[in-house]
């Protein structure tokens, strides 16, 4: 598509496509929602939120599964106030933390389920609206008249608040402005030459920046169609691609590997002929996986690099005829990327160091976190915590993570959060969490635990499962007499992992 004039807000972005074009498809119900219908529903929802007392900058928590309701709610919340989407799989303690941390003024929940989110909201006096979608794709909200005045958001207003985990503290709040998100969506449109003829299959959860910006907002900006199943199902994947004439999808390597594992031998899957390219992001893509996926689908597999603080995409391998280099995350897209020494000095091409960014889609600060800001922003650059090297053509190869986050299938997990849960168990005196290699997820959660009284691995894992989302729960515990420490008595997670498993160091 030709380079569109960049919208300044998500409301502008929503208004760029012809009204008769199909914006959303829900394959689970067959609902097809036009841009006219989507715009009408979003504005009606924004008015409903305003009538519920939401004012500009108020946070609206959203705990909905993938589908039209979460997209309508997200866009409406960004217009009436600020959207704060949450993982519907969180437990009560997690909902309590995020509702408190965002100062949420309203919770949007499904009509059925979400009991732990509801309980956390009710205990805080936070009003709850339930969202339902009928067979034709109309989203409605309970107990809320359609009235209420909605102001037009400004480019510098915060549209979306997300959390990103740090290895040394609680999750940090990332305030993404309308202009940040709009610019990132335009960068993605330009990178992949998206047009109204494109159909994106959204496989990523819509409480993450990957699904929201790459799969959804960029497609809406291009005037194309977003196909949004309730959940990823490798058994029905190719049928959906075939029936909806999908032209691209974006996912983490785990999903690509599941698609490969289900592929029948003997040729290109029926439906793959509509694909233009496949995108991979949010975790390192093994070269073998990329090669096998290209051979299966017969289209370019393009690895990209994104993070919440940059409104998602920062770099990507380009479409042919430009070169795509497996093992790299491509070239910068709409921002500047460099590498830097620990002392804050920029390195020349070929110099290995911390990957740093600057550009209009990158945040200028975390919210209410001066300590994190002092560490993460230097000389106008944002420090990613990733180590990498840029080649002579500007392709970025990531060589490791400076931060100690566990990356499980694209889910970034703060090990300290799991430490703290384990330490509340009466039998645990010390706990140190870390990642261990996993053939499908990339990394899996493990922990070293020192007991003060008898307990079992199974009991402690069950204890975590009652308090943490499943993806955060340790799958392996090492019951040890002491935690390995440095000569100065410090605990370093990577050293603990290397000593106990030999897998990292």
C-alpha cells in the first residue's frame, strides 16, 4: 500500500478505511463486522464507559478472551479513557495487583466466568460491565445506558497501559500514547506493504502488544480484515486460512512449531496459496523452524523484533526482493537502533553491546518509576536489556539477554514474582527462580528451593498454581540445601541455573 498519512490517534486510525470493508471476522461464530459497524460499536461503547463515570485518563481494565468484544472494548477504552487489558487467566492475587497498580476505575468482563477478576474488582469497589457478542458480531455491555459524552482523544493522551516485567522488581507500567501506537502501526503497514486486500489471522492474545498492534491495529490502518478466533487451535489452523483467504499471520515461535508438528507430510497445505508471508516475533526464532516453515507454506518467513516499550515493532526482516537473514531480527523499522557499552557509549557497526533504541514510537519514561527510568534511559536512548550486534547492512542479531527474564513462548516472566509466591509457603526459607531450556516453549520456569520443614515438589507446584497463572508456575523444582552464591554472597540467577542444570551460564 502507498505510505498512508499517519493518523495521530486510534480514533483517526479507525476512520481511515471505507465503511463497507470487512474489519473483523470471528470464525467461531461466523460473524463479519464492517468498518462502519466497528466504528459505530466502538463509539457506543465509549459513550457507555463515559456514562459509567469514566473520564479522560481513567484506566479501564479489560479481562476478555480474544474476539470482537475485546477489540471493541480496547478501542473504546482508549477513546473514553485509557485501556488496561489483562490476561483473563490471571489468578485473584494477580488481578488484585494489576487493578491496584493501574488504579482501574472500571472492569470489563465476559458474561460468564472471570470470577477471580470479578472478586478482585468487587472488593475494591470497582464497577463491572459485562460484554457479550451476538451471532452477528454486535457487542453489547450490561447495565450501562448508551448515553454519556465522549471527548476526542489527543495524540499525546495515553491510550494503553501495559506492564512489562523486570528481573529485579515488580512489573513496570508502560504508558503508550495514541501517537506511539499509530506510528508503530504505520511502520508495520509500510514494512509488509499491507493493503485493504490483506487478511490477518490474529493468533496472539489481545492483552499483549504483539496481538494488539501487529495483528490488529496495523490491519485496521491498512483497511484490511482481522480474523480473530477465540483461541489458537493447530487442528483448525489451515482450515481457517483456507476459508478466510488469510494473507499473513504473526505469532511466537511456539505457535509456528505447533503448526509444523501438525502438518501432514506430502506437500503444501490446502489454503496456503493465499498467504503472502509469515511473521515471527516476541521470542527468538530457531533457524531450523524458519526453514521448515518456509518449505511448508512456500512463503517468506520474516522474523521481527518488538517490545512493549517501543509500541511493539522495532525491526524486521523485509519482504523480497530485499534479503531476509535467518538468525537476525532484520533492520530497524521507523526508529533508530544502535548498540551501546555499559558505560553508555555508542558502538560502531559490528560492535557487540546492549541494544538501544530511539524514535517516536518509543516511550519516554515508565510511569511513576524513577529508578527504572534512571537505568533504562541514557543520552536519549532506551536500553532494551538485550545484547546484540548490527552487521554492515544494519541487520540486528540478538546474542543474549542482559536481563534475567524467563521467555516462555513469548511470555516474559519476572522470576522475582515467582520467588515471592514460593517464599510465602511456610515450608520455604529460600527460593530463586530461573529459566531452563524447553524444546517447544524455548524456556520453562524452574526454581531452586531451600526448605525449612518437609514438603514436596508436587505440593509446592500446586501451591504456585493456586496463586499464579499457569504459564508462570514452575514446572521443575530443585530442592537444595543451599542456594549457590557468588564470592560476595550475591545470588545470580544465571549462575544458579548453570550450577544446578549446566544449561545456562
